[in-house]
């Protein structure tokens, strides 16, 4: 698997670089945010920047290159390790699918 690196501005303060590593023939990109690996479709272009973190995961902002919309990407660690967390994750996904909010 060949990878290609690039970097993007990423922190809320703007002083940290988050490297973009293209994988799977450029179809996906890896980002390391707060020590957590994000693997997202390469259609989400830099800059990717962290916008928050909480008990369930980390949220980053990115731009969809197809629609030019700013999106939030949430990574939930071990979402399916236990039934309660799995149900909460599924509930959140179902709710978010019905939302279209400018923030």
C-alpha cells in the first residue's frame, strides 16, 4: 500500500500541522488528531482541524470537495464494545441524519 504525505493547518490556534497521508490509491486519507487516527474519504480536503472532544470522541472540521460544504467528522472510539455505547452511537447517528444546521 503506497502512501503520499501532505500537511494542513489544523489546530484551533492555527499553529499545529496535521499531516495528510493518502492511502488505498488516494481514495482515503489518514490524519492523526490528538493521537487518534482518522481515516476518511479523500473527498474531505485539508485543512482538517479539531473542533472538540468529549467523553465519546473527537470532532474535526473538514471541507467536502464535491459540495464545498464544511462538515464535522466525529470519531467514536470503541463504539461497539458494549451494548449501551452501541445503542447511544446508533441513536446519535439516526438523529444527526435528520439535521441540517449551519453550525
